[in-house]
C-alpha cells in the first residue's frame, strides 16, 4: 500500500490534469478534514459516557479544548516552488498528553480528600486526606489524537477521490 503523501500527490496531479482549481480544492478539503478530526478527538476524549459525578473531579473541559485550541482554517505558505496548507489539531490542557498517551500511576497522599458514599470529594474545611492510587502501575492512553489523525487522512482521501471522479465525468 502506498503512503498517504504519495496517494495525495497522485490525486493532486489528476486534478491538475483535469484543469481544476487545485488550491481552492485543497484548502476546502484541509479545512473540512480538520473540522472532522476535531469532532472525532472531542468524541473520544473522556468523560465521554455522560457520567459526571463528584465534586471537583471531572468537567469535560479537555474535550471542549479540541475545538477552541485547534486551527481549522488552513494557513497557506509558499516557498521553494511549493504551496503548503497547514491546519492544527491542538489541545492545550496541561494533562492532555497523559490522557492521550497513558501515564504511570503511583500511590500518593492527597490532602483534603474524603470519601462521601461512593464518591471521592474535597473536604469543605480541607481536613483529612487519603492515600490514593491504583492496583495497576500504568493507565492506558485513550489515543484521541491518533484516532483524529486517522479520521483526517480518511476524509482527505475520500474527498480528493470524490473531486477527481467529479472532474472526469
């Protein structure tokens, strides 16, 4: 199977042969694919099961940051005889890479943490504390970014294929 880059170059060549507005097509395809990638990243970012419980535990902010931190409108640069269309899939939350890639988990003391029924909550007066940790020493990543990049590539391939077929009708 050929690489993503060689597949795209082939489609671009076919569009040029058909006399299409290739820069306009590439800009539209890049923007649409990035918007779709942002959507997929947000959908795969926890908490994504609709269960938010506990005080100061989970907020869903990280999922929201894909849309606010990403650059979906292509930035076009020209140089060395080539035009580059750049979009960005970003999440600037401090812990995003830990959720995406996974991380080690060590037992540690958290001051002010209490058990309230089945929930871990912050003590209103800051007293108490618990030693927390997991039985496993490594938390697997969710790989939201990789899923989003895969969707981006899929959309680019499909859109360029569709544009080539339309051009040769």
